[in-house]
C-alpha cells in the first residue's frame, strides 16, 4: 500500500505542477528552438531553409530520438509526447524528493509536504534557469531525473540511482555533471562500483546515436578561445552567461541562499544521512563555486566551452536544496513544538516562488503570503502529519492568485494561429518569412513551429550564439541587416535579394498595397 501511496502522491503533485503552478508553456521559450529541429529531423523537407535546423545542437542527446520515437509509436504530435515526458519526469523528481525526505526520518505525510513545497519551483535570477522548467526541454527532463537519482542514493539504492542518473545524462549531460562528480566520490569512498556502470553505458549510447544519426555535428576545439565577435554577440544576446553583467546584489543573494541552507542543515544534521549530506552540501557548494569558476574560465581565459556548458546554472541546486532543508527543518521544529522557529523555516521555504531575489526591496504581499502559508503549515502539521500537505497543495493556488505571481506571458493569439495556418496551407514548403518589425518579440518563433515555414531571423533564435560559432555569426549578420534596425517601407526591395519571399508586418505598419494575407493584426506581402 505504501509504494502505491507514494506513487499516487508523486503523480498527483506532478499533475498539479503541470496544470496549475508553476505550470507549463509551449513555444514560448526554448521549445521555439527544439521543435523546428525535431520537425526537420522527422521530415527533412520541412524548414530546410531555416538556420536553426541547419545548425542544430541535439546530436549528443537522446531528446530528439525519444521524441521522434514516441511520436511514431503513438501517432501523437510533438507537443503531446513531450508533455507526457514532462509530467513523467516531474513525477520521478517528486518521488526523489519524497525519498530524500524519508531518508531524513520523516514519515509519509511530512515527506509529501516537503516535496510539495520544493515543487512550487523557483526562478534562479542571474543564470536564468528554473528549478521546475516550464518548457519540455532536455534540461526540464534531466533535473527531476537527477533528483530521483539523489533520492535513490539517499535510500541506499546505488544501482537504481546510477540508472536514473544515466537517463538524466542521456537527456542533458551538462545538467548532470555535478551529480556524477559527487556520485563518483561516493563510490570511491564506499568502494561500491555497481552504481557507476550505467554512466559509461549512457556515454556509449550517445556516441553511437551521434554516429548513426544524419545530423551534422559542428567541429569544435575543446580548448578554443572566444573571438572578440563571439564575446560581443554573447554579451548582447546571452548576457546571463557573463557574471560581470549581473547586478552585484545577485551574487550576495546566492551567498545568502547558501548560508540559509547551511544553517538549516546544521539544525537537522543529526537526521541527515552521510550520502544526503554529500549531495545537499556538495551540489549547493558547486553552485556557489560556479560563479568564480565561470568568471575565471570565461571572462579571464575566454574558454569557448564555458558558454556551452553554462556552469552557473548549477546555482539552481543551491536554491532547490535550500527549500528542501528549510522545509525539513520546519517539520522538525514543529514536532519539537518550537513553533516560531518552524514558521521562520517554512517562510524561507515558501518565499522563493514569491520573491526570487531575497535582497530585493521587500514587498508586503509576497512576504506576508509566505508567512501566512508557513503559519498554516505549522498549525496543520502540529495537528496531523497528513493535514500539512493540504496546505502545501493550497499554495499552488494561493501563490498565483493571492501572490500575483505570473510565471510567463501568454504569447499565443488567435490571429497568430490564423497566420500560421494560412502560411502552412497557402505557401510553398521552402518559403522564407521575415518579420522586420518584430524586434525582440517572440511570435516569429511560434510561427516557425506552427506554420513549418522558415524564418529568416528572429530574436529567440539568437539564443544559440553561445553554442555554435557559425550559427552565431550568421544570426548576427542577419539580425543587424534586418530586425536590428528600425523598419522602413523603403527596406522592402532589399529583402528579396536576401532570399526572403514573404514579409509579415504588424497592422500599424501596413503598406499602401494589397497584402496576400491580412487579419487585422498581421499583414503579409509577397516579394517579387
């Protein structure tokens, strides 16, 4: 009965995080990059003139093979099969959090409470990453699988932990490197090697997959240095990789999170098994160390591999494990009837989804809501260990409603859907579109994936400048020749020479000639 209850709780919380809060998105962030690549891999005649699919970066991951395989097996679209993986991996991560909490001596109800609080997610300002990713991307699948691996390791199941860690590696190797570094240390200290077997197997699978796939793999030198142009592009388009461009307060914020984490661990260290201590403190410390390491390796030595690995995104573990340990400390303080202390610990666990940067000027609404949720959690837990998870579940509704937290904008509109449907049915497969007045808007990327038509250049596509040198230089040239300058009707004749067939303008920039499509928001003009 107990395994069934844990599984049911994990799935229920995963669905709550997906359907309610933090939620999920589609074609609003990085899926604008991945979906066109997947569509092209499935059908090479689609989007073949788009620079994103001509310079893809999914060769060394099974993300694409899994998505295409599931689509072929089920007959569903990429949106559905990726959403299924998103919910399944979130459930695995929540199970891992429950296992971690149980390893610290908590019963079922309290363990579910801790897992629920951590599942509220947090936006990690600076490296621009999330503890619960909204989009079904490789990192979104790897992070919860890593948590599952930590939970299994904490419950003394090293082989199962290694398997979970290997699956996370198959989805997104950079995210899982910190885990594997600590897991190897654990294996050496304990002289137990079975848990390490899945990693070389996963590496072999990726190498074989890259060899047999039809994707072109860009040649890269491991020790290459960034060129001045690459640095200029990245500082403009991927500033989050460069710590010197962060506000100074962000560094103090992450230091404060680490201090709180250590304080919470000290409060419950007698309950924390050595394996969990290794991962909790180790992952958090690696996150903290990633800041000076990134500064040295990237900003001083200009190592081109650093923007690709993005080590500072390890800071997500500092925030997530702070939430975990403060929630555990809150449970034990409640059990010991130290109610004021318990409220303080739970308030710290609840605050990150409401106020991502602790050192920002305090706003009464998020801080008051965090204290209110903490007080209700302590009250419920003091009466029954099974009542407290209900308060945590209520937080999934209270934070967006009472706290006013909006995690993402709504970019999809009926007019954009009409435009995409028209282009998909009324224009040639190899047509190239330009949105010259879109500036940094996200709608051209949505159009690309829904219309399955090439977009000459868009802001979101430039997010790959830190991965692929050739793509970055091509994007840079196209951007500054079109979207990077203010749109003028006189620019229209020059677009045809760039290989563009269709120009999409917002209605306010409508030209004094007939459009081939006009729905009151978007006007499309065919170039001669």
